[in-house]
C-alpha cells in the first residue's frame, strides 16, 4: 500500500510538472495532451484475486489505472519485456512514460532510449534504477525517478529474517523436515544464538538504521560503517557503534549486512581480497544489489567454508539466476 500511494502521488506530481525552457530536456508538462504510459509488471495469475492490495502485478497495474485514464492518458500494462519482439518493444517508439519494478524490471538500454523519441519519464515503482542506462538517460534529458523509502521496512525485516535463517542453520533443518529425516547433530553443530554476536551493517541509511533498531533487542554487539556518522541520539536508539574504517570493521563481525547503493565505486566491492579479510564462518546478508558482490568470489568462499551468504539476487539477474539464495557453510 505504501508503494501504491507513493507511486500515485509521484506520477501525479510528475505528470503535472511544468515544462522547461531547455530544448534538450524532454519533460512532462501539464496539458490536455494524452500521454502513453506503459507499465511492465509480472503476472500474478490466480494469485491476483487473493489480495485486493496486491497491486504490484500486471493485473493490479499499481492501482493507478483509474486515475491515469480519468486524466485522459493511455495506460498499457504488460509482462512481456525482454525479447526484440516483446510487447514492450512494440510500444518503445511512441511511449511517453515507462514504469516497472525491481522485481520485474524493464531493461532500458541506450538503444531503447534512442528508439523512444517521445519518452520523457522512467519511473521505478520501488528502489533502484540499475536496470536503466543512466548515462544514456541523462544525455537524452529524461527524468528518472524511483519511490524512495517505499519498502524500507520490508527490506529491514527481510534482512533480519535472513540473519536468523543463517544463524539458526534453518535451511538444512527445513530440508530434513521435508524429506522426513531426523539428524539433530547435523543441524545443531552449527546452529547458534544471535545474542552476543557482532553484527555490522555496511551502510546505515533508512534500511540500515531500521535493521539496527530491530537487532537491538537481541543483545548483539552492533557496528555500522557509513560515509556519515549518526547523531548521538540516533546512535543511542540503535545501540550501534560507528566504524569509520570499513576494513577495520569487517574482521570484527560474525555477521555482515550490506545496505549500500550500487554505484561505480561499490560495484564488485566484496571481491576475493575483501572476503579474505573476513573471519572464517562469517555470515553475509546482501539485500542490496547483487553486483556489489563478486559472484564467483562469493561462490568460491561458500564452497571452501569461509562464509555463508543470504542474498536477495545476483548481478546477472537478466539471465534469470535464482533469487533468494541461501549458501550455508560447508564443513
């Protein structure tokens, strides 16, 4: 619901924004002219009718169809987006606005931007715009927007869940239950309490702070690294200690949570050299972009027993690599 409300308000604001005098910038402007708006979302099929608030799917269309059409705009929704003959590709030449989500992104390449002569706004109904060629979008004068803060609570809660899954050795235990096995020792030999563990978040923005607040009742030793130190009141609320030097913080941690944006500087940051600095058996949770981690280095470290990882996704999601991977330590 938060995403729906934020997207509606954002779309209303952007569609009503004033035009600019610069001829190089393709801005939306308030006028009686109908805009062609294309939304790209995954199909929910039979699940679409099970929850009236399930609007992030193609059937729900973000819940903004009535408003857009009442304003005289054309709203087309599809899940077909990747192939040269996709439904999205057919609309590229004359669409004005393209909306998609991080879970089913419409990849906007420089080639697509070049074809989209009428394109003015690229809107992500969520957080993150790495599915868009931002340099090409900037060169074309496009507005690129996302719904900042729309799912920060969900992500922080998901991170806490992944931490507990890893600490309690949940996945192997779950597999035993499903297969009818009962080998307590196989699970218990590396199932631990979260209490007393040192947890460090790399990045302490909206999500990182919410995670720290949720971890405080577990009586962990909480650390955070960020470009900016929290004020004293916020540090007191989270119970976390600031670590200015990332390389100094990482070896202290039993659990590392990655909460930084994907930029040119952070891409591939957790590579073989960075992972080598970590203590053996460290648990890593990455709910940020997969490209922050070197996929091969992570796989090698999991195989060797150096780390265990709970990841939201890998860098090459376009190739449909499985999401939500949990890599347990092998011993």
